[in-house]
């Protein structure tokens, strides 16, 4: 069963907003056995939308559409759908009652343009919007299912979870899709592929292995497709166990989570704590950690110490060290991480100092020069890294490199 996702809106095409809807919807559909054939973003243009719908119907069984359902003149999706299905727009009583309820709840007057939200193509089944005024619309035409939903993420998500997904599951006979993800760090995909080549060659035809690299990490994703869920689970686990046994030295997690979440889980399970000392990343490492619920069980906090003065006062870096070696040096990184351990009283610490760019480099310390240190009470590891001249990329790569080093130290310590 194949689906296509179409997001509508000029704001997506000019980069004003990021299309997060498609990624979320794709994950939810995949969970129930519906595979995505294509994802498209189109402009608020009648002909562009009509063409996209017709082309999608030639590729997919289910077409999901978001965006363009607002009350203003630039929102043309509903009218265009009516044209596509050769249907008249009619006022739906349930949709109107929903709009009236929302305006009364907030004690606001309802304008004529808001009443128009209750108009829908006559051949659709209305999906009420519990979080907004624009109703969703379900069409079943010539064996194809079309579902149009608002582009506002929280409105679309609730509609998908409460109405669309259950209706798809009850209406269709769907296959089983099972994924198993193994997160590895510190080894490139070509080296991993070479190490597990015989295991990959032995996979049955209904299981595929994908290599998903990203900044010092590679996710190995086993995907099984079929009708028998028990058989798929058994085979996926069998081959996942073989892979983990073969490359266990670089495995950080056996689920689809980012490296910082894998570290948090491991440290929480072992009652370990963490602090940070960030310079060139400006708090980005702390952000990665604290975006996860439950991080307070592990993460004490730390210092964003850009200046020499804060490196000295908060972390205890010696004035002489900074004067002799500079902020971007092995010596300073070492004193930063050990100062974080000492002053913040955590079991482990991470410190980074570098030149993120695009300026500030010198002949002996060019832009992209970074020192990363990780430490426990028993061991300190410091490493020099050299990146390019893109500031944002340097910050991200520094953070991930620091987390990868911490993960290695944690697992090598045996705790």
C-alpha cells in the first residue's frame, strides 16, 4: 500500500517555514504498514495543485494533503479540490457547529469569512477539527483515498491520530512493516559494511538493511515487510543480534534514538551524572541533552564560558595556561573539563573549546580547530579536531564529536 504526501504553501517553497508535517506523517503511516512513494511541496497555485493531485493518483493509493485550508483568499486548497473532484462547495452543519463552538469558547465574534470554513466539497466526508476551524476532508474516488488536512502541525497531528489513522486501519488490509535500528558511533559506513558483509548477504529477501550516516554516527536499520508479524519480529531480532555481536564495540543503542539520548539512558541506568563546559558550542551540547524528558536525572548543568575571565572564575583554568597556550589548546581543554568535574561535582564532564568561524583563525590555529575533552574521576581524554569554515556545521560537529567521545569513555570504563 503506497501513499504520497503533498504539502501546499508558498511559505514552504521560499524557506520561510520547514516542512515538519511530512516527516511526522511518513513515520506514522509507516508504523501501520503504509509505505511512502513520494513527498511533494507545491505552491498556492490552482494548476500546480491540480497537476500534483493527478500525478499522485498515478503513483499512490493514498494521497495525504496538508495546507491551504485557512479563511483567507490565499488559501485555495478547498476550492481546488472541489474543482478536481467536479463537486460543488456546500455548507456542512457539523463543521459549522464546530466553528461556532470554537469562537464562543474564546468569546470572539465570528465573521462571515469564518463561516466559510464550514463549506466543503459535497462529495467528501468531513473530519472535524477539534483544535481549529478548518475541517479535514476525506475523499474516496476511483479506488483512491484522498485526505486533506490543515497545515498547522498540532491540528494535523491530532486529526491524524484521532481520525485518519484509525480510519485507514479499519478501511484497508495493511501489511506489516517492522524496523529495528542500531545506532553506531565512531566508525564509517564503508567500514561497517565491510565488517558485516556476510551477515547482510545472508538476509532473507523480505528484510533490507539500510546505512544512515550522520556526523560521526551510522544508524543501521533493518526493515522487514510481510504479512506474519511474529515471523518478521523473530527474523529481525535474529539478524540484529548477529550485527550487534559483530560490531558491538561501536554500538551505542539498539533503538532509533540520538546519541545524547542513548547516553542519558545509559547514565541514568547506572546512576551517573554529567556536567559540561562549553565555549565554541555556546550551549548547544546542553540543548541537545535537555531537550529530552528526564535529563535532569543525569544532567547537572555547566558553564558556557566564552571569555577568558569565565574560564578562570567558573572552571578554574589557570591564567598562565591561557596566556601561554591560548583558549584553543589541549591544556585549556584539559583544565576546563577537570574544572567542571571538580566544581560541578559530577561523575563525568565534557568540555569544548575552538574556533567556530567564519573568522578568528590564525596560521597555527585556523578556523575549525577544536579541542574536545571528556573526563571522569579516573581518566581524562583530550582530542584535537579540525573542521571547515562553516560556523553552524562546526558547532554541530563539535557537539556530536564530544558526545561520541563521552559515549566511548562511558563504555570503556565498564560502569
